[in-house]
C-alpha cells in the first residue's frame, strides 16, 4: 500500500475526533459524547494500492450554503446512495443545504500556526512542531495551516493563535422531490454516474462521494484510477502539443507527485485537490492521442530515490538556472534538487554557482540562451509602485503603510531571493517593515513570475524587477524539457538531467511503505 504515514491524533483527542466524525456523518447520538475535538473530521482516504492505484480527488471542496448543489448526468440516470442504504435515481439531483441541531454542543479547540504560502512550508513547520513533542495536522481552510491541541508544547520562538469554537449544528444535505417532500441525506453519500457526471464544463466518470471535511463543510470527491487521473492532468500542465519525450516526462512526474503527495488532504478525507494547490485536473476525455501514448508507455512508472517516490516538483521555466529545494521552501536540501545552470556546457562555463549577490545580473545575461529560452517568461520585467505593493500585502500585513524601500536581504546559491524586506511609513509617519521569505514572496507579490530577479528603485515609490523564469524553479523546467526533447533527448535523459541520481521504477517494485524508506524526503 503506497501511503505516507500520517501522525495519529494525540490520545487526549482521540475520543473527541471520533465524536466529531460521527456527528458530521449523523452516525451516533451526540448526547453521550462530551469530549472536545481538534476539528470536524472524516475518516482518512484508503491507501493507494500499487497493483490498482486509485486516488480520491476533490472536484469541489468546502461546499456550503447558500448555493445549492446541482448534480447532472451527461446521459442516463445518476444513482445516489446514503450511508443508511437509501437509494435514489434521476438524471439530475438538486441538493439543498440544511442545518441540523446537535443533541449536545461540540467544542473545537486548537492552536493554529500559519498561514504558510505552500504545503511544503507547512510540512516543515509541522516537522518542527512534532520535534517539540506535539501531535499535529496540516489543514487548508483558506491557506495552509498547522494545527495542534491547546495543551501541546510549542516550538521556541513560535506563538500560534488559539482558537475555540462551540458547534451547535452540523451542515447536512437534503433532496427535495416535487410532490414528495424533502429527504435528509445522511453522509457520506455515494454517487454513481454510468453516463458521466457533468461538472464545471467537463464530464467525469467517477464513482463519486459527497462527504464532510475538517471545517464542517462538504466535498465532492471522485474516486479516479491513477492512469485516468493523468489524462486530466498532463495536457493541462505541460500542454498537449509538447514533444513525446517531454509528455512522457510530465506523465512520470505527475504520477510521482500524486503518489508522494497523497497525504496532502488526509485531514479532509481525500488525497488530492483538482486545482493549483495540487495538479490541475480537468476532464480526462479531452486528452488527445499523444497524451494517451505518453501515459501508456510510462504506465505505473515513477521516479524514485532510495526506494521512494521523489519530491517530483516541476514548473514552467527556470530562466536558465535551476533552484535548490531549500531555496524555494523552508526545508532541508534534497540531493536530486540542487541549484545548477540549465544549459549546454558552454553556457555552464560562464556561470559559477553559488552566485554572489552582485553577480545575478551577469548570470541572467550569460544564460539568456539556456534550455527553454523561447518561453515567453524566460526573461521578464515588472514595475511595481507603493500602492500596488500595499494592496498585495493587504492580507499578510494589513496595517502596513506606504512602502518606501525594498531591500533584498538574502539570496540562495542560484541567485533567487530568499528574503525581501519592505520598509514602509505608517499613517503618523512611524517606520514599519515586513520581511517576505522564500515562497511567500511570490505568494504575496503575485505580479512576480519568479524570485530570480534583480531589484532597483526607479524614482520615489517605484521599483523595477528584472528577472528570469516562471514558477519556483526547482526540478523539471517544462520549457527546458520541451527544448531538450526537440533536440532528441530521451525520456531517461530528460529525467536524469533534472533529477540526478534518481531512477525510473515500476510502482510495484517500490517498498510497500515508501514513507519509511531511507530516502523519503
């Protein structure tokens, strides 16, 4: 079973978590359950089998009032079954929201550390909190957060928020049938669509689940075989027109990434989402012959290091200089994700890593014809003024005044900015400042395609960013892979180029628990 081990709930919370899960599904009498809980919780998704891998993918998350849930069949009837065995069939179901009183209030208590700009940074924070002796979970209510019990020890220098809520109702769905009244649907609900389910402009085969999540809302989940999932991912990540070797590389990486990250939404009862917080997943039927061939020739193959699926991150273009893992996210360096110059030997000879801060502009000039240089954001310029920056930081630093100075405090070996200081002037003229680090830079200043840039001020309250690349810059550059494939490079050569020391392995050849392998990041 290919499941990365998730830390169990601490003993003090076990009763409360069990209680909240049953309350959410309507499966017990709440009057006998008095313990507090960390969060609403559903059972975790099943492990992914190596022989017949199936992913639980959220087509829509955090569903809640006021918008009703409309489910439509592409052809024929949908079949809906409740947890009590009630069955309904129709071409379309219109499900309305209903608040159901709890027999006894449920108290949710937790410490919250975050938000974090990415799941990777939340993982690093979670590891730190575990080292301090706490049991934690990673959640994504709006941004990535790490949760622990109120009494849990806290890492040095960290001051989590404390949250306590009393829940007196649970959110349920009901089916309204003209002339026949409404039926309260006890979840989780199972939905089958023999003719396909129409959803957000596409058609999905299912089967599906409607189930609760950690926040008291609901999720529409598709149980999708891994290879079918790739049909909905590969063309949206690299483009269906990429050369065969590049498409095959993307197929391997999308498969590897999905397996490595299958615990990402365990707190919500599914494996992966369908948007950019995971991999974009859309209608698999739209995949063309080239994409299907690329997935077929790499069927069940993953990229591994020391017996485990690698952290198979990828991005649009690295701008000619690849980033190390530790430059992008707060975490330890990985041997197969290191900074290096992504170009022929003649270009590599012009640039020495680690880059000195003063040498970034020269390095960008020297790598202007590196692999993938024809990507539209291989080189870019952005102009930002104080008002734009202030608006961009409205959530992160809502009290920040008018920016007066931007300063690069630290760069990584590839030249990427690791810390950016923004000094400002408050309403009364008082000095203010905020420091953005690593992935939080692009997460907040979304106008910047990457953190590989040279910064200079152009007049009062105006700054120019001259940079290269689009995305975090670690792992495979999709533009670079397309360029290399056009030059005749094979699948193995492309993967070995971007992930040195890794090997292409059949899924069934990996250990049953890759999360315990020595090389698992």
